[in-house]
């Protein structure tokens, strides 16, 4: 018997035998939800140039188009943050599965409606509403998987979940490559298709037992004047994040999320624009620029898949804090290497997969680390709040990045400058609590 156990542990994929079919199903549902979430969230960056040029009118110059593109992006990020915090708290009351259904419907419907926009203000409104669903889906899905999978396999499940982002970005690039050539509006229409996915969620996925137990205790606490542990269950979950026990974790995790999201939306998301810019300087036409932008996204996300899948095993071996630090170092080195120390698109395309390992792969740490910081009764509240509080600051920073872009005169140099935010992440890791090997509360 001991020999069999040792053989199973020694196998690279031996751990997969410990996972039940239902646990795989829950991971698949959460994974697909994040694929479509990432896909719908990325579409704007891919069709930003043609869509905003059309919506701003023929008289708008490049600087005006860039300014209003950042406004639309900031509005979407704000909706993403509001949705993440609101649905994160709501999922602690109505359940993870119900929240997942609602959020997938929201981001699918309003991505589709983005195709009907006839002004930048209408597009901003649709992208804000899309963002509500995008932010809420991630918090509910991450908590659902963390609560259903075994404790010792949680990091692997979180890494697999976040790997969905690579497929979502890649799918968005494919949609733009083959459908965007006809119209940017068709790209948004395709983004409405994930709505049909909610039927699968509703029929096949049930609420986690840990959440059902907390719901029962919450009802009991509400019915009784006093009960052991009842006071904290009666208080609003957002308030609980700042009690003495959870305050430090809440603040440090929010800071880490801010660093990663600012680098993601202030630098990485503008890589398609930087590739377009370089292609334009090389004399390529608009269609070729668009194709190269899609290729750039594909290469970036090919590397990111390695980064996503590596974070979990590294976090189990080195610890959560050390793995975050490793990815931050990689990000702060690779951005300027890719865009400041190269002389052409060929070299950039060679380095983009390596850049993706660190700048996108680091997001894999959050579905692993955030659920481990908070007890079940405030888990999705904590996950949604920490990840999306950083997004609120990121939304405001997008305007500041516009001034940085004007100062440097280049999307590539701007992205490299913004990536220096990873240095702040290296400092914050010092104050983060290590959760390696600990069971969920």
C-alpha cells in the first residue's frame, strides 16, 4: 500500500487520480467562465483603433482617439471593479453558483450590445455594464473552485483556472483576426455567445458544502439574539474585511492586486497598440498592422500559458510570497528588454512569449492566494474586494498613463515605464502572509 502511494505521489500527474469527476466538472465550469470573461474583456483592446476612429468621426486626430480610448477603458475598468466588489459580497449571501450565472449573463449580453454603439459615450456605457459581469464572475469562480477542490491540490486548481485567461486572450485574437477584418461590430457580436453557457452552470453545478454550512449558521445567527460566532455572521461582509484579524491581509492583498492590474492594464493591454505602432513605422498598411497586433497577442498568451500553469507548482514548492517575487522580477526585467532593447518586430515577437510568462502569468497567483486569506463567510467578498479595489485605482491611473504616453511619445516606451510598478510589488511581498500548506478556514 505504501509503495502504491509513493508511486502516485512520484508521478508528475499522479495527483489527478485524487480528483473526483465532480471536482473536475466544477473546475471546467469555472475555467470556461474565465475563458469567456477574458475574451470579452480583451476585445476592446483589439478593436480599439478601428472602433474609436469610427465613433470619434473622420475629423478626430490620433491624439484625440487615444485619449477617448483611455476614457472608455477606464470606464470599463471601473465597472469591472464595482462588479467584482458587489458580486463578491453578493456571492457570500446568494451562493457562488447563482452569482456565476448572473455575471456570465451580464458580460455576454452587454458585450453583444457594444456592437450597437454609435458614439464613444454609448460604447463607454456598454463597456461599464460588461465590466460589472467580468469582475463578478472571477470572484465567484475562484471561491467556488477553492471550496470544492482538496486543500493540498488547491494551488494546482487555481493555476489551471487562471490558464483559461490565455485561451480567452487567444480566442479574442482569433475573433479579431478572422472577423475583425469585416467589422469591429461583428467582433462584439461574437462576444455575446457565452450567454448560452449559463444553462450548463445552472444544471450541473451545486453550491459548495462549506458555503451551505455558513448559510445555515448565518440563518441561525439571524434568528437568535446571541450565539457563539453569531455576531460576525450578522455583520455585513465588507465591514468584516477590516476587523483586526483580517485587516492586514485585506490591505496587503489589495496592494498586490493594484500592482499586477496596473501593469496589466497600464502596460500589457497596450501591447497590441505598441505592435501596431511599430508596424506603422515600418510602413505596413492598416490591415497588416491589425494582423500583426493579433499575432502579438497570440505570442504573448502562448507564453502566458506557461506562466499560469507554473505558478501553482512553484507556489507549492517555494511558497506564495517567493513565487510572487519571482514573477515581479521577471516583469520588471522583460518589459524594457522587449521594447527598449530591440530594433524591430521580429525581435519583439521572439521576446513576447517570455514577457507573457511573467506579466500575465502572475495573475495566476490570485485565485490561489486570495481564497486562502479569508474564511468561508467572507471569502468571495474578500476575493472580489482585494482584486478589484486595485482595479479602481488602475482605472484612475489610465488617465495618468495618457500623460506618460504624451511625454514618451510611444506606446512601447510608455508600457516599459509603467512596468516599473512591479518594484512596489516586491516591497509589498515582504508584508504578505504565507499560506502555503494551510487549510481553508
